[in-house]
C-alpha cells in the first residue's frame, strides 16, 4: 500500500488499549477474551482498513495469534489479508509467517515450499529468533530431497 493514513488519535488509543488487554488475557490463559480484544482492536481501524497505519502489523498479529493458539484455520483465513496489506509483491516476513502457519497446521508440503523459497533467497536469516524446529524441519527435508 502507498500513502498509509495515520489512525485518528482516539482510534489509535483504543487500539493500543485493546492490544494490551489481549496480551494480558492471553498471558492469563483466557484465549477467548484475548481473541475478543484482538478483534476489537482491528475494528478500531476505519474502513478501508488497509489504508491505515497499524493494519499491516495487526493482520499478521491476528494470524500469529491464531497460529499460536492452535487455530490454524482462522490463522490461514487472515493470510490473504496480511498478504494484501503488505503487497502487492510477496513480503518475506508475511511468507515466513504463512510457512509457520502451514507447519503448525501439519501442512508440511506447503510449509516446506514457502520455507524453501525464503531459504534460497535469504539463507537462515528469516529463521533467526524463531522456533528452532522451523529451521530443523526445513534443513531435514531439504537434505532428504537432495538424497532422493
């Protein structure tokens, strides 16, 4: 997107408030409340949502929330919006998140294909600071592919 609009101050303030409430609820193990607050934060962004600041990061935050709370179908449902928010060209960060969502969903062929493209372009850099099993999975499958 070009020319990202700033959120109105009151909307931004509410967005941060809901974000903090979501994090607190998730830490307390209340996934239902965490989801409610996260989605309420999304609703703070006026339409068209992708034209506004915070829309990019929030689309990925929602997708990763669903990934991390074992709700892969909901996570995958947010991927097209995240890709659109960061588009029009594929964004390496979003593609890495997509790969992790597929991995966590047990869709290993899809995960490998995305990880493979990222590894070929950036080596292990996208994997830094992430769960070690993502890189281990990629390296094992890449090695197995070479020996077959």
